[in-house]
C-alpha cells in the first residue's frame, strides 16, 4: 500500500474532491513500467484536474492527477528500462486521461518516459517539470529560427510563472538580454535574480492599439499569455523575429492582423510539450541539464507535500503561485 491523492466523484452532485488515501499496486492502470515516484510538481493543468469538475480534462473517476513526475524504475517489461533507472515523465495526457504522479507509485508506457540526463536529480527534474521543459522547447525553437544574443532583447511574458521563470533563467544564462513582463511588481527582485535585465509592466502590453505595427523592439519572445498581449507583441517584433507561443493565460483568442507576418516576416511558433517526439524530448532535457543554471533553479523552488496539493491547485488557478512547486511524495 502507498499514499496517493485521489479525486473521487460524488454521484449525487457530480462534483469531484481530493482525498489523500492509501491505494495498492493492483489499483494502478496497466503500464509497461512501474515507477517509484519521488517528486512531482503543480502546473495549471493540475489545478484544473483537481477542481470539482476536472477542468474538462478528467473523464473518469476515481482519478490520480499529476501531469509530471520523476522517480526510479521498480519494474519494467520493456528492455529500454531496468530497475534502478532514473526517469522523468511529462505530457502524453498523463494526469488527465491517465493516472499521474500524485502517488508514491505510478504505471506508464515505456514510450512516455525519458531517462534523466546525467547530473539532473529527480527533485531538480520536477523543479523543471512540464513548465521548464516547455520553456526549453521554446528557446530551442527560437534558436532554430535564427535567434542569437546579438539580435537584441528577448521578451518573456508571464515571466513570474513556471514557464516564464525558467525561460528567463535559461535565456539570461545563454547571454540574452531579457525583458520580463509581469503584472506583479513585487516579483521584480525575483525576476532580476533570475537574470532579467528590464521589467515591462503587464498593463503596457494589455492596452490594445489600432496600429498593426509599432517600433521594432524585440528580437524574440516566449509568450505564455496569448490573447490581446500576444497580438500587441506581434506588432513590436523586429524584422524576421519569432514568437514562441506556449500558453493562454490571457485568453485563447488572437485579435491580431496578418500585417506583422506580411511586412516584417514575423514567425509565430506553436510549442507543444504533450505529444513531443522522443528525440526532441531527449534533446530538450539534455539542454536543460547544460543550459539552466542550477542555482537559479533552486531559487524558484517552493517545496510541498501531498497534503498541500488541494490548496496549491486552487492557488495556481488564481495566479498565486510563483516559480516552481516541487512535491515530495515521501515527505
């Protein structure tokens, strides 16, 4: 028997609520690899999955949320993994359609796992998590489309959040001038410690403008906000520059024109972390191990336990989580 956070649905009300309880290995869904989970984390999707209606992501109950986890292989029917191997899992709708990492043991398909790069512990892997993995994919995509430090400043929207924090630290470590957008002035010290060189108040970019083009300002952008802010940013990109779109905290709509694409050759790059192919996952995790300064990563960490998860799920939906929550499943 082992501990887990289980979402249980009340048939009368149709609403689900989290229960910390003991379950057994027999309760786990089928998988080729059984992992002793050491650490997990809290993402926006986790907050949705822990909400009373499952955020439209959870279809079947009882359900164990947790879209990320890292731990040690206990048992494997796949030759790629053997007991004792350290692994990390992000994406593949784990924690949504499949049971996830908010339990001391998990079962997964071998294709979903990635071996941890040398020098990256399971704890640090979850300080990175889907948010940091996505940030690395975004930086890689911008580089693949020509971004270099000499091109000029790079904008990071939603900079105090999970993706934004890691993107800021990686870009600064690679020598980029980083402009951080945040609506929380109290996070300025935190963001500058991560390497941000300037701050852009969120209100400056939330204001709509009728001009499809503004002054060429940004050589690249990691955008976690979407909506009106992304539309505004597109009109401020330098010629041939790219925006890596990673989130929609400000809305799924895009009230923009095609003018930045036609007159400045701007690129809008979609970043998906859920179904990312294995080779690119491995490349991204190896880049995380080499390009994300671990002292900066430590500064982002907010420690938590299973018992903290219900409150943290609500907090992240309300924009009240800073940096990266690391959930110790054995604490």
